[in-house]
């Protein structure tokens, strides 16, 4: 923190990390010996609210934020957040700040691993700019042939997966090493075992779990909010709600950088045109027979449609709104003009009639029809 920034905090300010957020309340884990006050807490967690000034400034507080709290009540473990430090990284869905890497958790079976769904999650994770770690759970339910097939397949995509089984493996040394001393955002569809994995890594968390729906063949939602958990070997895990299809919104020119296969092809050679989108342009070195090329074209088509929608409307927020269901499906609906379809209240109708009567009585004799109006009734 710079000297200029330190002058903005009072002598009783403490620095900490937001570990959980629900509604307008935030749980902040204080740093060791990070405060200016007379009391030095040891990783104490305080229930905090946000200073009204931050709300007026539009300053959002997210899980993972480094924040300053003041006026702590040590007995009741309460305080107020007065400032938010600049973020290194930021995700909007799920809302997490200052993450170092994304841990994508998928199941080999139950639910069956869908390559197109996995591809969308990988592209979304690559778009964050953070490192991507891929973990495949429930290997005890898959055959050796299935496991080896997926390992070879994902290596061609540019990823080396870590295969585990939360039910049978006593420890996860390879995974634990990848998580050490880093803030990791756990993501993936519902029912793949994210909460069970966190319970295995951090037994004291005791997160609620659920079984895969037999009728739909996919997981049920159990995690409802984002929360940070401290790993025994060091580092933090951010558990996030599961969803089945992430929304990918980026510039079409940037999409190619989120595919390791395309990055590898562009390292050795370049396309004929600098703005090549790798569709049907002449001299393209990317277009070809590789597995995820159809996924790339499908995502590119959606990104181009979103870009056209933004260009056609000078103010997209005023003409359409984006709605996302629990299943992760995204739709665009027209946004109604403010107050255009709102019913006029009874008070406003009465005020309008009274103003009209005053205008008429100032110029002509009172009208008997107006005198007979019941001003207290709705009609």
C-alpha cells in the first residue's frame, strides 16, 4: 500500500479479506498484525456492513476483496468496511476478486462428461486471464480405458487433467500441490463433486452435498453463494454455485487466444490476414481438422451476434436485458420503457382532476359536473 493510500485510514483501521458475502453483509477475515489499533487479533473474522459512502460511489464489495474495516466491536465481532483495495483480477460470474487460478471440476461419469460443455467452461476460464487447472472426479466409477482416453484427448486440447476420486482417494497430492499458497476459484457444473472435494480437502467445512438427478442426469444445485475457505497447506478456495453452461461474451478477435490449439498453430505460422477470424478466410493456418474447431465456430457465431446487437443499439442496456436461468441458459429480452406500462396511481389521477378543476374555476364559473365528482373515489 502506498503512503498516499495509508493516510486515508484512521488509526483504528484493519486490513482483511472478504471470505463470504450474503445480501448486504460481509464476513471479513483480518490479517495477522495488519491493523493500526491497540489490539492485534489472530485471523479474527468480523461480520461487516458497507459504509454508505461506498454504496453511493457504486463501489461493489466482492468475495476475495482486500478491504479496510474500522470501528471494530471485538465482543460482538462486528465492524464496517470503509475502503476497498484495487483488484488484481475480477470475475463477475461467479463474483470473485483477486483470484490466481480457476480449478475446473468435472466428473468422468454421473453425470457423463460432455465434451462440448467442458469446452465452453475451458474457454470461459481462459477468458479470465488466470491459470486453468482441470480436475476430473469420480475416476473410481470409470474404467481404465475411459480414463486413458480422456487423458489423451485432453492433452490434444492442451490440458493435463488431474484424475481423482473423492470417495476412494485418501489424499490428493498432485491437486494439493497445485492449490498451495494460491487463491483458487472452484468452478464447474452441478453434481460433479465440488462441495465433496472441498469437504475432503478441508474437513471442517462440512458443505452440503446432493446426488445427481436420476431423471435429468445432471446435478442438483447445493451451493448458493460464493465463500472462501482456508486450505491447511496454505491458500484459499472459493466455492461457487454450479451452473451447466457459462455465458461467453468477448470480442470475436480475442476468442482464438482462449483455445490452446489455436495458440499452438499460430506460434509456428501466421494467417494471411491480421484480422483473420479463422472461418473461411484465404491463407488461414488455424482452419482444419481438429476436434474443437466446431466449438470454436459456434462460440464465434454467438460472439459476432452479440457484437452486432451492441452496434445496432446505441444504448444496449436501454433496449434489451440479459436473463440467465439456473441451468445457465442465457436469453435476451426487450427492456420496456420506464413507466410507460405502469398504471397511474389513484393519487395522481385525483391530483390531475383537482388541477384541472382549479384551472377551470379561475376562468369560468364552477361547473356543476365537476362539483358532483366524488374526489375520494377511484372513478
